[in-house]
C-alpha cells in the first residue's frame, strides 16, 4: 500500500462511465416501467453503485479507505443501451477514481444481473474514467470531454 501519510488533503472529484448494451425488447421495457421481473432495475443499480463506491477499499486490494463526501450514480437511456455515470467527491489525501469506477461497474453488473433472465446477450462495455480533479497531478479529463468543454466555453464567449 502506498504511504499517503505526508500528503496534504485536497478536494477530490472523479467521474466515471459504463455502458450496458441491451436488446431492444429489454431496453423498451425499461424505458416504459424501469422494472423487470426482479424489480426496479434502474433504482436498484443506482443504489448498488453508491454502496459499492463506499466499499471500494474492501473490493480492490491495496486501495485506501476514503471517507466520501458525495456519491451519485445516474442512468441515461440510449436506443438499446444504458449509460451509467458516477460522480464521487471527497476531501482527502488520495484520489477517488477507483470509487467512481467501482460505482459505475457495480451499477452495470447489477443491471446485468437483474436483466439476464430476459436476455443472456447483454454486454457491459467501456468502463472508464471521464475526469478527475485534485491532488498533485491536478485535473484530467478524456480528450472527448476536454473538446466538449472547449466548445462550450467558446459558445459562452460568443453570447
């Protein structure tokens, strides 16, 4: 385990995403009601992701236990997919990237578990970090996210 005892606490934030590819029948059912035979898939996945973020240090060897200030998991519908985005914040000496990634991944696994009886062809893909702030390395974001932020900033300046 890395020694973080001499580091100064700073505000930390991380955002991660996972995509779950569903069949069109399951996607349509979830859009209509949010539920399948096992219950409310979307809300159960959100809660599972939040709980997983809080327990990341128990799941990932050598990961520091971090008191989290905030965890949110949101699910957005695509035509035949779900996009899960997690946001984690803390004021601590080490980052919260693993907590954000764990939240998104466990929410995706929960969706798979709750939908697998209806279709075994569900695919979890693209679990990745979108951005992080805080700490010695500062801010980082995916190139796509940085391009979007730059375009939005340019639009605001034109107004």
